[in-house]
């Protein structure tokens, strides 16, 4: 089991940027696919981005491609999500999740953080 802790959420104006961080408890972080999901108010949790640390493979949802960048710092067991050109529709609780394989389905994740709130004002 991997313990995950997100940070970096907050309030930002449309067009602004935020960087989220996901810190993991395991030294074998590189063996996992680390995902970011988000849950907008009143909606279901949706896939945002994922990274396989050991081979630096990344995937993005269509809604964030070109605006968000996922990266990893294996020396700190941390995955970052740089979010640029934020839009009001990006408002959500953002969750970090880990699994042994890639999936865009929240039900396939093995471990979750508690989430961090991102609010984008218009």
C-alpha cells in the first residue's frame, strides 16, 4: 500500500497557474503508475493525467492536454502537476492515485490521497 499526500491547491483567477504535488511513502514509487484525477462539484471523478516514473511515460485527458504537465522527482518520491491557463471548469478536488498499471478509470486505482481543492475564478 502507498500513502499519498497532495498539496498545492488554492484559489486562482482564470488564465493563471498552479502546481500540485503528490508525495508518496514508498521508495519503489518508480514501479507505479501515478495518476491525477479530479472531481468537480456535483460530478463524478475523472481522469486528468498519469505518469510511469521508471520509463517517463505520460498520458493526459483531452481536456487538459497542452495546458497541464505531469512530471516526477524520483529523488523525492514526488509527482507534480503543473497547471497553466486554468479555466473555471478546472475547478475541482484533485486527487493523486497509484496503481500497477495505467487506467483512466478511478475504480482501477489501488491507493488514493485525500485530495486538494483547486478553485478557478472567472
